[in-house]
C-alpha cells in the first residue's frame, strides 16, 4: 500500500534533520563547542597555530584534530568567514521541548524571548548573548522562518549558543498559547503600541514573561499581535529613531527584569 504524501514528507524531513550538520568557525566558537559535553562533535580542522591556542579544549574533548598547513587550509565555509584557523563540524543542539525549557529555575521568575521571522544570523546571535546576560530561559524562533544554527550565528553569539537554549518551533502562535497556558504574560513589541513595557508589567513582575519581537521593517505579523496579551513599546526619549531587533531585545529584557 502506497504511503500518504504527508507521511512520506514527514519521513523525508526526519531523515534530513538527522543528517544535518553545522560548521562552526573561529577560536571562541570552536573552543566553547569543544568544551560543551552536550554538543555532538564530528570533525575538527585546525592550523598548527590554532591547535596551540585550543590545546586544553581539544584535550578535554577527546577529539583527534586534523592539523592542516595554513596555505592548504580550505574548510567548507564561505570565503568571507573569519575562521582564525579553526573549524568544527557538529550536530545542532537539542534543547528539548518548549515546556521543559521555559519552566525556569527554582527561585527565578522566567523570562523568554520569541522571534517572529527574525532571519539574520547576526541579529539572532546578538540576541542569544543578551538573553544569556539577562538570564532568559530560552530564545524561541520559527523552524522555517528564523536563522538556523550556523557558524556565523555561533560566532556572533560569542559562546552563548552553547549555553543559551535556542529553540525553533513550527508555529509561533501555538507556542504563545502554550506559554500562556503555563502562566506566561506574553508582550509583543510594537513601536505604535500605547503602553510601555514597564507600564504593562506594573504589579506583575512576579509572573513569567515572554517578549515577542518581529523582524526589522515588517515587525510582528498581525496573527502574532492578536496572540499576545498586550502590545508594548520601548520608552524612547524622543519621537524619532529606532533600534535594530537585537538592541531592542536587550533593552526589553532589561526593562522586563523580575
């Protein structure tokens, strides 16, 4: 009996995910991945100079690096990538389900960042850094319309990719509903909103909070806005100018501190 089309597509997607790998590059990103026991590491290529700088991390990982002469070092990367003589092929991290990641730590009121079609890996990497600094439980993007794990994202995240949960979900509105059912107050950032983050959180800072940010330009989609509990804005000093999405995420996380 012939399998239904949706079953075939699901099986194909599962096989593709299983085969997916990521090439990390740069001394910082490679070192943090080597030191992360949760990261499945496949192959490491280094120049002698990079090997010396990563000596302790390589030893701790138990990997046998492929040491390559700098003149022959041609890893499978974009030619513009600043690899510093170190590249590492890995499997994407699996942080588990949304509910598990967003429960928060004992004694800490959780904060979560959701990204509505934010596709620039440099922005997402910077958001991961801010999320780690401000103790966010997770950063959540969309499976098909957000930046996947890439070397550029990891390099911009400056190690945060190995420590800060980054999840990608099929449907953002469904995830918002899931968080609301967990007790989260979901606030969508919108420059035209009438209230500030601080005003929306007055008397509610003891609640879990999810901050939803949209891509630069289009911002939040209408469906996403409708799913939020409230739309809020950053309290600017003037009536002009704007922040890019990574800067807005940092300011919003600071404004929403428990």
